[in-house]
C-alpha cells in the first residue's frame, strides 16, 4: 500500500519513510496504526479513497454513496468497474470508479466527469447507456447500464477471427454507435476489442 501511494504520487519517498518510521514507533508504544489511517489523518486521502486503495478488486459494498457494490467486473488503466445495485431504484448497474490518483488530477477528473455526463445524454442501442455521475467522499464514479455480454477481445482470443459476414455485422453495429456519438460532437478515441461488448 505504501509503495502504491508513492508510485501514484500521493506521498513523496522521503515523506513515506517518515510515515513508516512513525508507524513503527507507534506500534512499539502499543498504538497500532496503518499507513492508510495516517494518510487519512493527514488529509492526503479521504476514508473512501483509502478503503478503495486498500481493498483492491473487492472494495467494501458501501464504497459509493447510493450504490451497493456486489462484485468486480474488470479493471483498466484509469478505473475499476464493479457490478452494483442502485439503492434508489433497485436496478443493477456497472459502476466505473476512477482511480484516486486520477481523481486528484483536475484535468483527468474533469474529463471523466464530462464524459460521464455526455454518456448519460446518449440513448442508442449500440452504446452502453449512462445512468448517473457520482462524487462520493473524494471518489468519482459513473453508473452505467449493465450489459449482459462478453468483450469482443475475449471472443477473438477464444474463437479466433470472425467469418467475414459476422465481422462486418459487428463493425456495422460499432459504426452506428460512433455515428450517433459523432452527431453529438463526441469522438470516442479508444475503439478496441476490449471496449466492445457482444450481447446474445
């Protein structure tokens, strides 16, 4: 956890050395404290950010206000995605939580929020629908439609190349979604098999 905080830029290496030294001294005095607790006390992290970082792929069910997290669905360089239940409606959603290191970067945070608000405006059968953008104790999340499907990347890895007619059908569906986004002034910029879901 300490190494991740340094790599993510929350704490510089000399400061982390001092934190670990203080932690050791407190433990010797019979006052056990974690690095996460120290960072929360110093206000470098919120409690929710610390809980998210400590938990890894299985965060607490109550991490994001208004949603009950049920299971991990996937991770990328910018976020983790969980299956969750919207407590106000009872609907199951995909909850995409921005990594705290990026949520502390105003540019990245702003981009995530803008993209989330845009997605919530889209209504198209070839786009995953956005439901809500949530800011909760330092964490930023996007609640999206939970699509029952598999990643195109997984299908290609498992079955190999598609037949030409099947490949054209998939590309046509992707193009329809992109045309809708482009008509609203949005360029996706990250089209790849890992970002395409194939439903039944």
